[in-house]
C-alpha cells in the first residue's frame, strides 16, 4: 500500500478529535495533553510507511494513540491528576448535559490506563470486536472488563 504524507496529514486532520480526546484522558494538564498529541502525531508519522491496511485506519490510529499515552504513563511512573474538562467540551458533545460530561471524564481520569482505553473506545461506540483488536484482548474479555469498569464508575460516582 502506497502511503503518501498527504494521506497521513488528511487522516490526522480527520481523526484529530479522537486523538485529542484520548490524549486528554491520559494527561495531567493542557501542556501534557498537547505534548501527548504531538508525540502521537510523531509516532503516526514513523509508523505510516509500515501501515499495510490489515485493519481499519481508525483502529490503527487508536492503537498508536493509546500506546503512546500508555508509554507516557509508564515513563512518568505517576498517575495523571484529575483534571476538569474545560477545553473544547462543546465540540465533544454539544447537545449533552455538560455537567454530567465533566463528572464522567473526571471519573474516567481516575481509572487505570487499560480501563481508560476500553471505556473511551466504548464511549466512541466501537463494537466489542474492534475494541478487542485495538487492545489486543479477546472479545469476551472486553465484555467482562466493560462490565467491571461500569460497576467501578457507578461506585465511584456514589462517593
């Protein structure tokens, strides 16, 4: 598959909202979020010549973005701080109750790295098969993890 730099630039522009959202959840502030976004774009650029199209391009972008964010967490050896959702919230969900969205993202930011990734993909309405492919786990494991994550979020919201 011939991968031109113009194709990659177009794909990044098309999927920047998703990349931005994933980076937000794994960041501890605006500066970290911007750094994660930039690092993700660099990693996409490096991996682009090797992309063969074995999976959907959106799946590939998610996987690179998640791996970049998880690597950042491992390197920093610290959990991200809970950061209120204040920037570009209207572009994420303009018709929904903003207070509930802020609360949800605050709770999600307290999950561990893998749980965050799974719940973000679930929020993006990815099918279990695609979540499994992106995360490198089985479809049944996705269902079990989602059930546990939902229960954990429910309990966290009651505190």
